[in-house]
C-alpha cells in the first residue's frame, strides 16, 4: 500500500525502513530509503584484514536521518533528468559503456553527478545532493561492523565484483542491506561530495561532507565496482578519483533531506 507524503509516495519493504518514491516523469521514478538517525564507528579497525591507514583512525560519527537512493542512479533515471533544464553544464543523455535502462549509469564524472543532483533539486524543489562520505559508509554498514554488510566475505551470490560478470548488472539484482539499499558493494563506484583526505585525522564527526583542506584535485568514491576484487568493495574502503574521471566504473546515488513528518 502506498500513501502520499511531502509529494513523495510511501511504501514499506519487508525487513527494511520506509521508502519514498519521487516521480521523475515519463513513467520513471526514484526510490529513496529512510536512513535513521544514529551513530557509528567510521573506518576500519587495526585488525580488519586488507584494511589500510587511509581508513583510520576509526572515529565516532553521529548523523541525523536522511533519505538515500535505494539503488545507484540508473540509465533511465539519468536520461530523464538529463532532459531537465541545465543548471551549470550540459549532460550527455547516454554516457554509459554498457547500455540498459536498469543498468547503473556509468562513465559520468563527479561534475556530471553534481549537475544531475542540481537539476533534480530544482525540478523537485527538494535538497538532492551526493552523499557525504560519512553518510555513504553509515548507510552501507546499516548497523553492521563486518567488512561487508553481508559479513566478512563477499561472494558472487551477493554482489557484482572482480570481473566475474564482466560488466555492470541491473540494479536490485543482489540482496539489499537491512536498510533496504542495494549494490552498496560492487557494480559501480559511487561519487561522494568530499574532497580527498589521506586519512581521517581531524575528520568531521557530524556526518557532513569534508571539503576543508585535503586534496581538492580528487573526490572520494566508495563501494568498489564490477571490475574490482573484494578488498576494494569493503564498507570501509575509500578511493579518490579526479572529478573529471569518466571511466566505466564510476556511477553514483543521491541523498535528500528527510521529510519533516514521518
């Protein structure tokens, strides 16, 4: 059963949080999961296998509730929003190497992803944006502390990684985490707002994007991809790409402020 709330449609998924649906037009929609307020230890412990000092020191972060896309942005969603009014830059409606409406969009730069969020925010009159790095890891972990939200091992039954498939796969093909998010491990890397920092020394503890200091020539990307081995798909793993990078591993998902009344 669905109900309307703040121009979003409410659904309930078994074993997940509430979900809201944004109508993008022409039969295309965007599902967003409610990520509850809470706190967690961000980063990897000293004892986590294959971890490194870029993921440390572990630090406690407290976050307010927010909405996050259930899936990475798909090519159908990208194409629809690419048709909205331009904000700062043009968008190619079909940039991806692997074509398919339900495949995640890839070969998009950080600048492209920001433009997508700006267009969607203007059209929907909501605060759409890329997740902060802290929001991404908090949502990925979904109250787990293991290397992956499935446990300490990644298998081909739960994620697309390591060239086992040889390309991206349709979103939602693999099991969701307990907060209803799919494809947080593998499939495509996901852009975050943050500038690259070589470790977590002096990182913010409120869930905000870390754009002070750091290396402004790189942006944080999370989650691994269809081509990378498991260690690069861990919940704590962090990578940095130039914001102009448009490889076939780079996609994204969106966040939005939660409605006032839930």
